[in-house]
C-alpha cells in the first residue's frame, strides 16, 4: 500500500512540472507584469522600470527564469511578486489563502456527500415514485444552475432575511475584521462566515453525486447477496445500510474525490461572490489582473498538489472499502 | 462529466444503416409502442428508428427538445425581429417588465429582452462551437488512442490527464486573459473552452474503443486488408457514435455553464458585446432594486443547460438499451 502511494505521487510530479512549465510559458509570453507601471502618468524614470524588470527577472531569458523559479520553490521561495512593489511574499500568502479555501472545500464536500447519500438512498429505495421523480428533477435543476447565479440568489436571500427577520447571516468575507479575542469567538465567527458559501458550493456538487449514488444503490439493491441477506431475515434497515450502501459507496467515494478539480473551480466563483480572500481571489485579482506569472504558478502548484492528494486518497479509500482490491 | 464517463460500449449501430435525421418520424411508426399492435404488420426497423421511438417515449426529453428549439428560435429569429437592439438605448430608464419591454430595462435604458436574446445567441454560439469541435477532436483522439493501445495509448492518455488535472474555469481564465481582448472575443473563448473540454470526450471514447478493438469485425476488417486509418474511421468511430451523441449534449450544458461563469468573473465575453454571464454579472448589485435584470438572464442559462441535460438523458436511454433503467 505504501509503495503504491509513493509510486502514485512520483508519477504525478512530472505531470505537475510539465503543466507549470506550460502555464509559465503562456503567462510570461503574453501579459506584461509591468504594464501598470509603464502606463503610469507621469511616466516613472527609466531606472525605476529597469529596477523592477531586474527584480521580476524579466531581464533574464525565459528558460533561466523558469529554472530560477523551480529551484526557488524547492527552497520555499515562490518568486518575486508584482503586487505592492514586491512586498508580498507569495509563499506565505498562498499558504494562508489555501487554508481559507480548503476550509470551504472541505465543509462543502462533506455536506454535499451527506446530502447526496441520503437523497441517493431514498431515490433508490423509492424508485419511480413521486419522491424519486422530484429528487431527480431537483438534481437536474442544480446540475443546470450556474454557481454564480445561485450564489447571488442565496446571498440576496440572506440579506433580505437579515433585514426582515433579524437573522445574522454573514454575507461578505471569510471572517470579520473586528471580533472579540478568544478562540471560541474566532471559531464561531469563522463558522458563521462559512454557512452561505458552503451551502452554495455543496448544492452545486451534490446534484451529480446524488444521481451517481442513486444508480449505484439501485445496482447494489438488485444483486443476489441483497436477496440472500433479506432471505436470512436481516432487518430491512440493516440490509440497506450495512449491505447495499456499503457496496454502493465504493464507486461513490472515488467519484467525489475525483471531482475536487471541479469543486476548486466552483470555489473560485463562490469566493468571488462572497468576497473571500482565498485562492480564487488570489488567482484572479493578484495573478491575472496584475499579470503576475509567479502568483499564477503558485496557485497552480498548490491546487495541483491538492488534486494529486485527493486522487491518492480516492485510490487508497477504494482499497479500504473494497476488500477485493489489493495494491502491490 | 462523471455521469457520462461511465458510458458502456454499445454496438447497436451498423454503419450502413445509420440515419442521422432520426428527428423525423418514420412514416408508419406510432408515437408510442403499442402492445396491441397487430403482429402481422412487422416493419423492418433500423436501430436508429428504434432509438427514435425510445427517445419519443422519454417525456422530459421530448419536452426539453421542444423548449430548446423554442429558445433557439426565439434567440436567433426573435432577436433579429425584435424592434429594440441590445446596443441602442431607449428612453425608458429602469422600466419594469411590461408590454413595451417584456423583460424591463436597465438604468441606462437598454432593453433587457434584446440584451438577453443577444446574450443567448452568443452563449449558444459558443456552446455549439465548443461542443462540436471538442466532440470531433475528442472522438478521433480517443478512437486512435483506444485502438492503438500499448505505449501510444499510455502516452496519449497521460496528455489527457495533464488537461484534466486542473479546473477548467481557472485555466480558461488564464488563457482568455492572455488572448481574449486582442481578437474576435467569442471565437477565442470558444477555442479556449474547446481546447480544455475535448479530453473529457477523448477519455470516454478511448474506453469504448478499447473494448471495440477486440471485436470480431475489427479482426475481419484487418483480415480483409483494411488500413489502420480505415479501421479507425469506418469501424471504431461509427461504433462509438451512440456514446458520443450523449456526451455531446452534456457538453452543450457544461460549456454554456463554463462560458457564463467565465464571462461573469470578467474573463469571457466583454462589453460592448454581451453574454448571459455578463448580464448576470452586471445585474448582481441590482437584485433588489431591478430584479428583472438578474432573473431573466439566469433563467435562460438554466433553461438551456437543463433542457440539454434532459435531452442527453433521453438519448442515453434511447441509444443504450442494454443499460438498466436505473442508470442515470
């Protein structure tokens, strides 16, 4: 198992390096990170521009720049940043933002998986009833719902509810700038801010997952060992949970873990609307709008690593849940 | 995509009997399968006709097909006939929906109905371009990869992995940010999205092609001296068509959601042109004061994506009779 995990990670690393190289070329060849500085009025002195060019390694050939970057990353240095004249340390910043985004992604995935399992089991046991059809339709509806539209709707709904019912939904940011000290207050504040974005991100992912779980539940429920379990007189609930659901969850876990890429994409949109200072905001605002190749690369590296880890977890869980699978 | 990627190999299509226009009803085939149909009047039915019959039995898919055709007609024919233009302002500022302006107007006096129609045109054009081109590229790529097998297959699939590692929306933002504004906006956005979505098609088709290459008719073709190119295009590709058609419809939904999300965060279609995502983005601060600006473009996105998904669902049932009805 350990050997398998190590081999999987080793295979993924070249893929990650190749993709960072491609993105590095793309970002470096097109946008000019100094376009803001150069178009400034009155125009800054030539020496300032040359200093900035030197600082951002723009005076070096492309391949050398990439080599500098990748050897820097090994030592924990993510390269010079454009923002704030280089005062921003990309490594620290992305570490901080990755935690913010990971918090959202984790809770959203758990919530989506729980809803999907419940909906899938109910749909499968009540196949072709009104309940099943309405769950199916709801699933399709969320599958077709643009994340940003639903997020705005939810946010506006929360604001309306705050105004009319005195509820205290937090609609902006990942935490409040001013809170009373103490770990409890901090956690409570973080949790409050998490509610709406988590619901947004979870409802978008749950749709396809519940369809998937329904299908694998139906497949499991129609198999012979379920008939045998029922014939032995095991209670229906136990058959459903211990025998059918356990089998159905094997492919389900893989699918949820493999969906991490799509969820990270959804998180970009969710963060954008709830104005979280997470990874998505880092990519769009600091990376793309400022033409900062090193920020884009750092984003890519961190999300790529997250995706590789999730794929690995999926594979390992597959082995844990399904005793027939053995890794050599 | 997780749903479509589970497609199984079905080989109900014989190349010589393939009839693309199965939308037109066969002359004497009744709309529903009638069990009391006289046994004597057996009519030769091609697989495509049988699929068309099964599709017509799928109520949601038929309703969706009608709705989608109506949306397309409204956008292209209605958009050309409507007396207000999306880029010419009227004298009615912030008008509520009424007879003169069915979807109201915004604060500068633009007629929302014409804007939504124009946005729908753009979004449909992009979605069609993306789905057609990425389906063609992905099908050929996947067919070659699966048919070749061995080292060629491994290398081709690692390339696909490279594409599938990262969230489409993030990479698309990076790419359109670099090339978007320079040229004809919507064409480049389509190219970028197509470049990022074809690997999904490729992976599914490759899985089916792997099964097909072991079939007797492939061996027969080899024995008859058919070249590899001929085998791929005349034997492998026609036999994966049923799976490809289903992926195509789901891609329409996926790409319209991707394009609108991209335009929403400001890396897609940009003013003076408009798209459904851009319209929602412009209306996000006006949800409470001028809700019509926000709801109508959103509803159009949902309508297109929802109907495309339902049509895909119907086609899956129609083209893949071996699949149990329980499968999504």
